[in-house]
């Protein structure tokens, strides 16, 4: 898993800019994306995917330590639906590792 520092360094190197600028741009992108998704909009990056709101209804679960049935509240999260080109790339990348 890449850390925030590793991501900033990689983006700065690839964009030919300094780390401070790369961090500011990445921060702005994630802030903007989160704000849009929270307001019910989708954020699409062609060739990569679409960020949107994911909702999960309330449900019953089980405490793994006690086996007791518990209530799990409904929740929301940001989900990523990958684009067709990204899916194809991931399938190709997975085959090369085997």
C-alpha cells in the first residue's frame, strides 16, 4: 500500500513539479471530490472511473467474539466504479504477476 508521502513523491516526479505543489493539487482534488459526492453528484475521471455515494441499509450482524446478534446502522461511503479501460488494464496487470 502506498503511503500519502509516497503518493505525493510519485505524483511530483511524474508531473515534473515539487512535492508541495503536488500535495496541494492532490488535496484539492480529494476535497473537491468528497464535497461533490457528499452533495449527491458523481465525479468522473475518464479512463479511471467514477466516484459516487454508496449507501448500505441497516442490517443485523453478529459479534464475532460473542456470537451475539447486533444491529448495524445504515451507512454511507464513497465508492469507485472503475472504467472499462481501467478494468482491462487491471486484468492485464494481474496476468503478468502470475
